[in-house]
C-alpha cells in the first residue's frame, strides 16, 4: 500500500540563494509519497542569485496546505520579508504545517511571518543577531529543532537539515540510504566554513565585504519586525 502523499512546499522569492533550495530539494523530494511544490508569490519564472532562473513555479495562493514548509534564504531575504502578500502566504501555510522549516536567512522570513515567537532558530552566522527582533532565540547550531520548527544554518547546512527531516519523516535508514546514494560525505579542502575556524584575516575581509549591506538588511529586518508589532 502506497504511503499517503507528503506535501512539501518550497516558498521561493527573487534573489534566493539557490543552494538553500536545491540542496534540501535533492533529498526531500525522495521521501516516499512526497509531492513537492516549488512555489513563489506570482508563480512562473523566478531569478535566484547569480542569474539562475527557476521556471514553472506554482502560485503560493493556489496551494491549500502542506505537511512541510521550507523557506530558503538569500541576499534579498530581508527584502522578501517586507513583501506583505508573500509573508502572508508563508504564515498561512506555516500555521497548519506539520513542519515549519528554513535554511540560512530564510529563518528571518519565518520570523517576519510570526512563526518563530519564543522559538530557538538557526540562521547564517552573519545575520543571526537579527532573530531576536522577531522574538526568536538565536542558536549557533547547524540544525536547530524547537517543536515543529526545524531551521538550518548557512547554505550547506540545508543538506544536514534535510537529512534531519528525512530521519524524522522516513526513519534513519532512509536518511542514511539517501546520504549514501547522493554520496554526501563532505570533506572540504579548507576549514574556513565558520567564523570560529576561519583565519582571522579571512573573517575580517568577509566582514568588510558585507559591511555595506548590513545597514539595509538591518533596517529591513526592523521594519518587518515593526509590522508584527515588535521593535
């Protein structure tokens, strides 16, 4: 007997980091009975960071409900958090979902949708400090679970997050089998993926590079929080 459909919605927005979406998608789409909806506010084509275009996305408003909602992050995540119709659809789907999830700065969008109040959540390390604006507690973990909310840290943590969800939904054997099948055995050539391990000069150079973006993103996050009656 076939398992009942397990509806997964990836709620995309212009300017998302495509690996935040495609990494988890490669794993979660293999859940037995999965019906995956790649959706956006208006449907159709949508351009991610780097000019990669995703086509034939569904309209979020056309999806009545889901078992798992996943929101990726991206350079324009805080801008997306100010798009009221998009945030409203994320909130609508999230309120009835069995699992509310995100990768990277997607947790800021969950926060803007009022889905992280009183929850621990992960985020990309450079923007984690913005989570308290939405009543969330920042957690430096690579994958953080608080009730039905499961959040991943920056970008590649999305695969660890997906394996965590796979084990929850389909059991550890399924997660381990898919990990083997997709040969997920990370062994990076440099230990520079977190601020705690990156060389000091590299960390400072990255912070300098990101500094011009910080005021805009912080202002957008504060505005999104104010719309929730916070801040």
